[in-house]
C-alpha cells in the first residue's frame, strides 16, 4: 500500500480498515496533500494507545482534524505545541486540552484570543477570576469573523458577575449589537436601569427613519442588525407608494429578515405575516414584534425552530406551554420548566426524544416514575 501511495497519494482511501492501526501507514496517509474529494476514512487509529501517544503522528492528525485532539494521550493533551496546532485547524479544540493547560493563565489568554468561545472552557478558577475575564473580553466590531461571535457570555460565567457593573459593561461590548438587550436582561435587576448599560444595549436608541415611515419614536428595542446592500438600496430608492404595499415588505423580508427592525411600529404590530416571514429566516427578529405577537404560539414556534436565544426572552407562561417546551428541548436541549416536570405526557415525550425511543420503548417509559425519568434523562 505504501508503494502504491508513492505513485498516487490519494490511494489511501482504498486501504483496508486494519491499516488504520499501522502508525507508519497513517503517517504516510496524513502527509499527502489534503483533498476535498478524498477525505480521511474513519479508521480506528484512536483505539490504539500507542498511536495516541505518538506526538509526531498526532501533530499530523490534528493539523488535518483539530477535533482529533480529544483522542490524544493525557500527556500530549498537556503539550502546548500540539494544542496550538489543533486550534489552528479547529479553534475550539482548546476544550480537549488538559486541565492544567486550561488553567494556565498565559495559554488560556492565547486560546480566548483565538476564539472568545474558549472562555467557556478555561478552568473554573480562571473563569471566576475577575481580572482574567476583564482582560480577555474583546470589543465586538462589525468585521469580526462569524465563527468567533457568541450570543451570550453571562450565562457561562459565575452568577456573581451578573451583578458586577464593569463586567456586565465589558460583556455587552463584546457581543454583537443585536444580542445585547437579551444579555442585559441576564444581569442582576438593579443594573437594568443603569443609563450607560442601557445605552450600550441599545435600549435608549430610536429606530432609524425609513422613507415613507417618518413617525419614529424611542422604543425598547435593540439597534437594528445590519442590512444587506440590496435591502439598503431598496429602502433608499423605492417610492413611498411602493413602501405602502405589503408585497414590497414581504418580498424584502424573505431576502433580509433584518428589515423588520426598520418597519414602522404599527406596521409590525398589525401584520403577523410580515413578522412570520422574518422569524422563519432569523428567530432573533421576534424581538421586534409587539407584545401581542410575541405571545403568538405560531410565531414563537417558528422563531424557536432556528434560534435558541429566543427562549431567553419568552415570558414564563409561554415557556410552560407544552409545544414550546418540547420544541425547545428537541431542537436545543433546553431543560423543561419546573411546572411541566409533573406533566407525564411532556416528561415521557422529552425522555423519548433524548433516548430516540421507538413506540414500544415509549410505552415502557410511560410506566416509569416521573422522578426516575427526569433524573435519568436530565430533563431538569
């Protein structure tokens, strides 16, 4: 096989799976130029402790598949060179580093610089260190790569930070504008009225005026997410008569859901179809609907289908609706609200989802005590 690969490197894809345990063959295969049409087969190399402790092999492997760091030997997961190489291929490979390395202040700072999400994987001591958190939090900018954007930070930090004004301010500045309002609501209640925090979160800003909709008043909403160039041109150059037609907004919302944020207040309240068109594309747009429409089950289900953050600003009464709770659990593994833990239908359905149970197995689940189901399938 090695001789054949000397003539055509891509022939490794035809190798017998048993060769996945041959370190010389694996090194030869990994040294071939990566090919989109010839991905690495699912060899069982990670079942061999000797291969997993071979640093030369693991450097080649994580360069191709950063997630493979999770199979490295314990000593290698403590090796900075190997972890850096894995993070180059997969920024979140830091989560598979050793506990000691995740607790190393200098290396953890580097990891958070690679991806803000790595802040959630540093050791508990560092995540509780106020100075470390403040030092690591960046300021969000619009050109930031999508891969490093996160939707919440406070939920992943110790609860004490929710009442720390400086930490909350830096957290808000590190998030995209359209996630800041929900994040401020996660801070302690006494910070909700802080003028500077409200301004950073966009709670004291007015929506920009749109041609044909000039009656703009201050509203408790996030700053509008950025529009596409096509949407900006449509809003700038279309006539008032065109903008007064529902078909104009409906077509624009299908292309760019952020347009909903620029609609006039009455337009958004009265037209459920427009809000539905937006939330099907981007669940966050439910934030711009009226109170009445935010309690509409159809809209909430459509928004929650593609965005877990929608759940954070739903009122308790809406979270406790069976269809909402089950969708949140099925799509995003959000725990069931307490009032539903005594509802056998909901608990059994959620347990069946978690266990991917057949109808026969579901009938068996129905006979088990509720407390047992909740504990076994981690429903609460």
